[in-house]
């Protein structure tokens, strides 16, 4: 009897109040649903830490992009005795850290000094397995290199060719290793 009384009173309420109550109930259900999902799948502190690391990486990339765009286009060198633009030691390190590309010209120049690497390179259809450009803090020099593998042509040999990156090519958009000294 008590249930029927309450149901009768609810049925007699105006439509706008019923709609408002229904909307409130739906909102409460949605909020509870997302709270439960957040507890199950939310990463919390880990996500915040990942976001901070990504923000720092983006800020560093913007600084390097600004540096690269301020450099003159053309060949950039790390040594005296040339007509090309001479990098200061500080800028040399920054350019090294910003450079990720090693063009075919630098690879072929370094290959001439390593006959077996050149042989593998031509055998496998001029494919490079990996490239790298990294700054050596102990020597205060930039080193670049690449890995040539013959696995795709049935040769189980991998050769890493690396050397000092003596010059870079600035395009205004990016920098590329121009010359690798590997002797």
C-alpha cells in the first residue's frame, strides 16, 4: 500500500519535474560509470609523469628547431681552415644532438673505407639496417654511423660503420651528417 501511495504521488507530479529528475538520475549514472572506469583503467601518477617527460621532450625539440633555423644553409664544420660555416663547440654539440639523418652521400663516403661494408651494402640492394648520430661526452665529439646487414640476401653478417661526424649539411629545416671520418 505504501508503494502504491508513492507511485501515485510520482505519477501526479508535473512533467517538467519528472524530466528534471530523470536527467539528474542519468547524470548520476554517467558520473558513477566514469568514476568506476577511471578507477579500473586510470593511470594517475604514471600518466602525469609520462606527460611531463613528453612535454620536456617537446620543449627540447622546439629549442633545437629554433637553433637549426638560425643556422645558415650549407655546410657546417667543426674545425678551422675552411670557408664553410664554423660551429662553436657548444653549437656543435647541439647540432649533433639535433641531427638524425645520414644521407646516401655520407654513407657511401664512409663505405669506401670499409670494403666489406660496401660489398654488403651493394649485395643487399643498398639497404641500411640502422643509422645513429650521438654525442660522446668523454671525447666531446659527435659520432655517426650506420649498420649494414646481409640477412635479406642470405649472408649472416652485420657490419657497423661509424666515425666522427666532422661536418653537417644545414637545409634550414633540418641538419644532416655531411661527412663521416672513419679512419
